[in-house]
């Protein structure tokens, strides 16, 4: 073996022929337009969040910030319950909501405006870990003019910050108020569903850290089946108001790959009761724009004709 290595080392070393300046220049010009091999499609994954077992510990918030190296939002109480983050933002991709519903013991009159007048008096906290819904037909994806927002191989909505130009079209399109621009870089950011962890076969940090298994991660089809069994179980236990939000498409919105089990109206949790995809208005907007343009041209021609006459 040693003699073989000596023979190989004695052979003259042949270097690769250097490319000419012209070929190198052509390569640099063509490189930005070349497309790499896209990753192979994988089973669609998502979140199923059971709000009935959420204890508001904010472990998911901490795990999300730690894994994604997001800065702190401060430690000052907002005055709204024990919530110090208040909403989703470019630096808070997970936000645990605290919805207080307490009744006045003397008059049994509900103090919280979140409860409907015809509902019985309840003393409870509704807690929900909020995040991006990863919609199947995401309005942010449809509105992005640069292609910065894509659906990756797991059918999750992902923002490529290095391609984002900060136009905020995605922010205006999202009916859930999920996406926010970063004040530092000007790019839009939101939950990535821990894409980097998924590629390595790991579950997202928030689901890994949840102590009560309120956050479930896995293939979307399996999550739907699991969630429907949980709803049936709650109905048998005397919670008839339990239902799923976002697990199935409606007339105005697609299904979501991150859906919730709720026990009150969506608006109580800060979610739209009937989310609407603004893309459905586009045909009418185009027609009105064309009609307005033609009317403006006609009016201009009339003015020109009157001035000449």
C-alpha cells in the first residue's frame, strides 16, 4: 500500500484547464437565471392547536424565539392580562393569547365584552397559541410581486427574506394579521413552521416544548382525523360548543394547514369569523380599472374635441 502511494505521488499533477475570461464572463451572466433542482415534494405538514388544554405557559413563545434567534420584545406588562407580547410581529412568530371571561358575582352580568349576551355566565380564561395559518391558497403568496413567498416541499408558506423587497403587499393581503415588516431590515417575517428542523426530520420547536400537547405537529391528514376525534370526545364530555376552525375550505377561503380547536366564536380569539381571500375580488377590480381607464380616455377625447371646435 505504501509503495502504491509513492507511485501515485510521483506522477505529475495535472491541474484543471483554466477557463477563459469570456467563458467566465458568460457564466457569471447566465448564473442568476439558472434554476436549481427543486426538492422532492413531501407529505403536507402543519399544526393542530387544541386550545382547551393550553395553560398559557408561553413555552412555545420562548422556544420559538430561542430556536429562531429572535430578539426579546421587552418584559413590560401591557395591562391586558398576563400578555406582554400583545400580538404577532416580525420578532414574535408565536403569541399566546389570554382571553378573560369573568362574570359579576352579584348581578351575574358578564363583565367581559367578549361573551355574547345570550350565553350563560362563565368564569374562565381562554388561551390560544397563535401563529401563521399556512393557508393552502395563501393570499400573501398570491400577492407577493417578487416571488419571495413560496410553498415549500411540505406545503408550508415560507418567506425568503433575501428576496423580499419590503413592499408590504403580503401584509395587506393576509386576513389574519400574521405578517409584519422588520424595522431593522425592512423585510417581512412570520412563522416558518421550523422549515430547517423539518428538513432534518425534527418537529418544530414550539410543538417540542409544549408541556400539555396543546400544539400537535404532523401530516395534515392525520392531524384532521385526530382533531375530529377530540371534538367528538369533548361533545361527549359536555362541551357541545367545541369545533374546529380552518380545517376545511369554505366558499370564501381555503383550508389551513395550521388549524384550531375552539370553544367560542372565532372573533373572541381575535380571528375573523368568516375569513375572505381578497383575491376573489380581483376580477371585479380589473373590470372596474379597465372601465375607469376607458371612461377617462373618452372624457379626454371629448375635452380635446370641444377645445378644437
